[in-house]
C-alpha cells in the first residue's frame, strides 16, 4: 500500500518538472501576441459592387446567326425554357440514354391516336348550304330544286352599249419636254371600212396670234388614208388653229 500511494505523487511531480519556466513564459507571450493581433490589426475589405437591375428583353435570333455562333447555340441549349415533353430538337430528354437491360420493357402502352377515317374525311365546311345538299336521289324531287316561277313577270334588263369615244389630238411643242401635252377633242368627219390601228402625226408651226406659219406636214401615217385626210382637214380649220400654242408643234390625232 505505501508503494501504491507514492507512485502517483511521483508522476505528478515529474510532469511539473518537465514544464520549465521558460516554456511557460513563451506560451504566455504567444497567446498575448495573438490577442494583440486580433484586437489591433483589422483587415478592411472593399465592399462588393451592387448588382445592377437588368430589365427584361426579348432578342430574336435567326437560324443563320445561331448556326454561325457556337457560343450562342450552347447558351440557347443551356437556358432552354421549353418543357421536356415537347419533341423539339432542343429537347434535353433526347440526349438521355437509359440502359434497358435490367428494366422491364413495355411498362406503359403507347398513346396511339384514335382516328375515325369516315369522320376525318368529311369536310368541316361546305360550298353549298346544308339545306340544299343531296344525300339521296329522291332529294332531287324536292321543290327547292325546281324553280317554277323563275322569270315570271320579269322584263329583260337592257344592256347599254358603251359610247364610242371621239378622236383626240395630242399637241406638244417640239424641244420642250417639260411642257405637258395639250389634249384637244378632234371632230373628224370620215367613213372607212378598215380599222385605224395607230394615230397619225402632223407637224405645223404656229405664231402667237393663232396663224399657221407653215402648212401641216405628215410625219407618220396611221395606215388609213381616209383617216389621215380627215385629220388634215380638221387641222386646217381656223377654229382648231386658234387653240394651238405658239411654236413648232407635234400633233398626234388618235382615232379612239
């Protein structure tokens, strides 16, 4: 028993001798330096910049620009908002490969459409009224297909023929393209059996007083001599020459 009580006391005395006074002073100085560092020195960090509020926007991306920009295409794939069950080429579920070795196949039946051919072939709208449709040959005997009194006590509407337009003369001053041509109704007196296909052209020089300084000169014939002579006779009348402007004139007489 005396040996058992002396053993713990000797161990405690030995451990106290291992911690020397110099080590204790070093530990106290280290703790004091750490406390002084935490109390005196402070690390001041710059505040993070505030995030600017971005307004929502819509950007249209064409197929050409999407194909030429790889980064934009990858961004469109990552931020695709389309539901996964819509079969599009951006569908993420298309890239999923399931190992079906240990999976029971055909767990769910296929959702096939129910199509009734006769009902689908029937048009949604008809060009005729439904009351006038013929579903059976006996329907042709109905009174709606027999117009018993059509045209009764009605008079035929007369067709009014279009009046023939009188010939027109187009007068323009040669060398003055900025001047608008002058249109004058031409009262010609002629009778011909052959048609007139093009206008007749005459040249004449007029003075400011309405007198002709030269006789009318044929520039281009219409192909009908009777019409050409009637236009020349009309052009030589004083009433017509009084309406003509001053200068060297080009006069086309149209038969229509």
